[in-house]
C-alpha cells in the first residue's frame, strides 16, 4: 500500500535533544551588528538594535521588515518595547535614552542619561521606572511619571555596568552585573542606593544577568568573559552550578519562561540550550552569523530571538500544542511541571456556554511531576494516565497523582487493550502487558517515532510499519511518513496524518487473523489485506479525533471540519489555533483546548454522525431511526448531506431552507413546486434581494423543458423582456408580443419595445417609443420611412431640441409641412401608409400565409 511520500521538517543546524524539542527557524534577517533583541508581547514583532544606530522591527511570521527607526549616528546598544506606553526605549553611545512611539515612529522624549556609553535599560513590569546602566559605573532610576526625574543613582561597581534586571518576584529589587566580575542585588525603596549584597565567583567580567522567571527557584543566571555560565541562589548567595562549554565570552544567558531550559549565547558564534534541571547541554545552534550578542524570549510562547554580528534569527522551540489528555470528560494537562485536572461533567447545571466560548472550569492541582511532561495520555479505561519527558515515563493514577509505574523512555504510547510500548534512545521498542515487559524488538531501520492504538505503529524517515501488540509480527508497511496516527475507537478506521494531507484507511481485523492463523507467508510489506485506502484529504490537519465513523479535525487554517466517507463539511471557523481533546457523546460536544489551556466546546450531534454513517452504508432503515432523534435545526444540514450523496429527492423532503428547496426542485424537474417556493420566498419580510434571479433561472429550465406557459410567467416575474420577446416571436403569439411591447415601453427599454411594435405593424406606437426616449433623430428617419403622417410633429420636436444647442443647425432641418416641395411624392407615402394599415389590421399575419406575405416584401409602394 503506497501513497505519495511526505517528510517531516527537520530542525536545521540543531542537535537532537532528549527533551525532543524540535527547533525550527522562523526568521533569518541579515543586517548590521545586532546588539540587542526584544519581542513585542502581542504583535509578531522582533526588535533589533543595531550597531549602525538604527532599530529594525521584523515580523517573524511573514519574514518582513515592518518598521525602521533611525536613532542616531552611534551604536544603539539596547532597545526595548514598552507596550504600556506604545514606546520603543533606546540606549545609545551618545549617552542618551530616547523614547519613540512604535506606531508613528515619532520621538516622544529624550534624556542625556550618563557620561559614558549606556549598556542596558530595564523597564519595570508595572511601575513607571526605567533602569539604565553605563560605562560610567553607575545605575540610574528614571520615573517617567515625574517628568523623567532621576530619582536614584546606584553606585558601587568598580567597572562598566553591563546589565540590570528586575526581580519578577519582588518588584522593588533588581540585580546588576559588571566587568568588575561581580553581581550585585539592589533595592529601589526609600533613599538607599547601596547594594544589598554581591555575588562573586566569575574569573573575568560578567556580561549578562537574569532572574529565574518562576517562583519556585530563587535563582540568578550570569554569563561571563571567563566563558562560563553560573547559576546562583540569591537567598543563600551560593553558586549552585557552573555551565562550561562555550569557547569565547558569554554575552547572553537566561531561563526560558515556559520550557525547562536555559539558553546562552557567546562570541564563539553559538547559542546553546541546557536542561533546566540536569544542567546538561542539550543542543548547540550555529547559524553562521558570527558572534552572538543578545537572546530574548517571550512569555507564553516557545519563540526565541538571537542577535548576531550579521543579523537576527527567530526560532521556535518545540510545539505550542498543549500537553493534555481527556477521557470521559475528565481532562488532565501539564502547566510546566505541575499536573492539573478538570472535569467537564462537574460544570454547574445552570452553566450554558455557547459554542466556542471558554468554559468556566474548576481546576484542581494534582501535584508536581518528577519529570517535565511532553506527553500526557489516558489509559483506554481512563483510570490511569502516562506522562513522558526528560527521557523517562511515569504512569499515574487518574484520581490522585500516585505513581503506578515508571521507567526510561524517549516515547510512550498506549495500546487499545491497555498494553503500552516505549522507545529508547537506541531505537529499541519494548511492549508491556500488565506493567510487565512482554517482548521487545529493534526494527531493521532507524526509528523516528512510535504510535499507539489498535496496532503499534513504528515510523522511520521513509515509511511506517504496523506491528501486533501480542508478539513481534509485522502487519503492514505503508510508504508514508505521518506525524500522527489516529485510530477510531473500534479499530476499524485509522487516519495517517501527514504534513500536507491525511489518508483515511479501513483496517480489516478479520483478514489479519485469517492470514495469521492460515499460515500465510508475510513478506517485508506485511499483510496486503490489512488496510484499504478509503480517501486522501488534501488539507493540513493539526489535530483530530474520531466520532463514530466520522473523522473530525482542526485544520491549519483554523477550521473545524468533519469527514464522512470522504465528504468534508465545516463545523465551525475558529478564532485562534485550538486542538481537539475528544468528544462527549452524552452532551453531543466536541472539546477543544488552546495553548493557554482554555477549553471550549462545539456541538456535533452523535445521532447526526450515525445517520450519515448509515446513509453511507445504505442502511436506510437505521438511518430513519437516527433521523428521528435529530432536532429540526439540523434538517437543513442533513438535506445538504443527502444532496452531496446523490439523494436530491430525499433532501427535498427534509430541507427547511427555501433557497435549498428551490435548487433541489429545479434539479429534479419539479418546476411548479419551484415556482411555489419562489412565491413563498417573495412573501418573506425584509427581502434583501428580490427573487428575480430565481424566476429567470426557473424560466430558462421551463423553456428548455417545453413548459411555455410557466416560462412566460417566470420571465414576466423576472421582467426578462428579452426572453419574453423570444418566446412571443418564436410562437407567433401576437397577444404576448403586445404585452411585451407594453411592458418594455413602461420599463423604458426602447429597443425591445420598438421591435415588438414593428413586428405588430404598429408603427405609430414604435414612433412614440422613440420620441419618448428622446431619440429624435432616429424617430425622424423612422417616421420618414414607416410613418410619414407623424413626420411633421417629430421634425418640429427635433428642431426645438436642437435649437437649445445650435440654432443654425436647427434651422437647416426641413419639414414637409413647411417645405412640401422638398418632399416629392409625400402624399403618395401617406396613401401607402394607410394602405398598409388596412392590410395589417388583423396582424400579425398567419404563418400559413407566409408565401403571400413574402411577396409583399418585394412590393414597390410607389407603383402600387
């Protein structure tokens, strides 16, 4: 079974991490030397402060430069967003701190802050304070609410002050670092300007310092010219860890706010990622942009920005998909190392949330996991759940966070029966039953990922193999590279979710059992009858779940879509990226979660899914039973489904939507019903658009099917005079032609009115239409040829109209009433006109008299 091959994007320049954090580059923008980078908290912007004196703002989603700011002619060593004021705050080598509005790029304020280069500025998270640190060995506190008063000057460092940072747990405390090799902690309350204490241990100057963002660790991290990174406990004043590995000065070091990692950057050209608990180096990033000067991270995001000698890089660390699992309405998720739970069935009975609204959940803290969770999944019976991360797994009880089992594993997956499998770093897959090892195997290929479900899926870089859970037996090899494998609850259907599309397959368990028990020879591709390809859906799915025989998924375009027998139907358009947790059949609700762990629901009636499945299986008796369970509000949706499946007559019986009913009735040739539907639509109040288009559409169909009476009615309602003219002339219907002429004349459609009157030999009426339309020149020539009795009046009107523009030209027009000598035989023309009027008094002529009438066309009027 072979499909088009897909591949999973690999993280360029990154070493594989036990944390399994895929590293993807979102932006690579070359520029002059970048001394500082920062993120906007809500816009997808990265700010780069350049040595050239400029500030660039990049959109890391579109990889474009969105704003550019010329600050000065000297290096800008630091620039930060201050979103409370919509500012960019800059510090440069001209010793000035400047504030710019980042929307208009206008300068808001400027202060000469120091007597030497300014190295760094730190904006207080809530108060109107800015700290500036300088080569003049001072730190200054500025209060913008007090007209930028310099309220404090902190002295105590013996060399350049390289950086300051506010303590996220105590907003009156900050730390600083200096080339004097020390780190100092200060307070900004009262008039005290002396340091509380110093931390010493680096052998050379300290370039960077940062607090741990979480409250459980009273840590400070620092990076130095001695090429090391140190972790300090600021309560005990001790260095608890030294990270060695960089081969040049360390210029940036920080704790990631959401991931258990430490990021460091150095003048050796690398950014390194270290485990936040074990302090082991996990990855080295080298984008060949020379020295690293700055690193920034964004709270609530997995993004990181790195400033280099030659540009800016933004990377994404791992997935933003929440680590969560749901079983029977009970949700378990990880917030950092903390495990929390919520029960959807315990929502207040009076609580009714509309589809897409955040649910007011009561969240319970279960405790802290021993490892950093990157995977959480419930046991099939819901009484246990597994957590995997940091190269280990732990199985907990779902009621309380009690350890049931644990072990080493890069990956962990559950089987449908409660067995589970693990994969280690060497690629060995081990299967456990009842918490005891059942068997293990190492496939003859490099294993990239494993998947649970009805069969054990083992994926390589080129294909996926499915194995039996009871013994090491290949069931089937499929040449696709899925990023996820999602089984239906009964194991008869499976989706292979690839990066750009997904495949819906059916699994024949009986055929597998028959092949195994019958002793059939199984080759390298496995049992051919094990799977059948049902459908390929060309859509990028982010997450999905089965609801009966219906597969529901969230696309990358943030659409919630269901697939029944290859037919796609949009359930809802989501306002942000969300991920499917599962389905609650008792409430007919799909449950979704976003990266902020907000849970929402969307309605999907189980009876609707079962009805659609029964129709697909042509089990109409069962379908009728399911239809009886559906509320009337879903009948239109069912009708659309039936139409798509080729049952328009049944859809017409069910549909409550007049628009849809009209389409179906027209399609089925029930034209009179379609006309009645249009009448019903016309009676509805507040019609935005008159239903003329439908009358026209129905008239065309009626004309095609030979129902001329209905066709004429439709065209009259639609005021389609061209069609009425066609019908009347084709049928030789003088009465209808006269009615069309009258309608065209009243509607001001002169061309059709004139044609109708000409065919009716009513030249006077045709002339009146031309005069009424103010087409006087045409009227005059028409009268001279066909209606000479009206020529004098038309010429008089023409002259009067023309005199308003040019009197001389008007005077040049001659009328037979004034200049009869210029119109020889004019009286004969008048007599001929009367003769024709008498001849065609009973017009139009019968088609049976065609040969006689044809001869009249060659008659010489003057001779007669």
